[in-house]
C-alpha cells in the first residue's frame, strides 16, 4: 500500500511562489508516476501537471503553463510541485496522485488513472 503525504501549502500573495512536496511511503518515488490535481471551492477536481514515466514528457494544464513545474528528488524520495507567479485563481486544495502504471498523455489528466492520493494541502493566493 502506498501512502502519499503532501506539505508546503499556505498563504501567499499574488505573484509569489510556493513549492509543494509529496512523499510516498511504501514505494520509492522513482517507481511511481506522480502528478498534481487541485480542487477549488465549488469546482471539480482538475488536473494541474504531471510527467509521463518515459520520455520526460510533461503534461501541463493551460491555466498554469509557464508557471508550474514538477520535479523529483530520488535521494529524498520526494516529488515536488513548484508554483511561480501565483494568481488568486490558483487558490485550491492541491493533491498529489500516483500510479504504478504508465499512463499515456491523455490518461495522465484523468483522476481515475491514479490509485493513490494524498490528503491535500491548501494553497491560498490573496493580498
């Protein structure tokens, strides 16, 4: 069983940056495809960004393209979501999700692809 623990959320002013972390237990991060979703109040959960297992291909939602990136540190067994130039519309609960599978690009965006989910961390962008 894989458990994902997120951290790093908080309150930030517009234009600021945050880095979210996601640590898996039960598996090393290198064996997982790890992506990020978010859910704003009253809205459906939406895909944010993630990287395919092979080819280093990153799939990014248009709303965050050029501002959000993903990375991982195998030595620290941690995945990261770097968020720059944050906007009030980025306010949401952010979730990391992971699978042991190898989803294609179109499946990467689908929540049903992932068998493991973190508890979520709140990100609030406000002045």
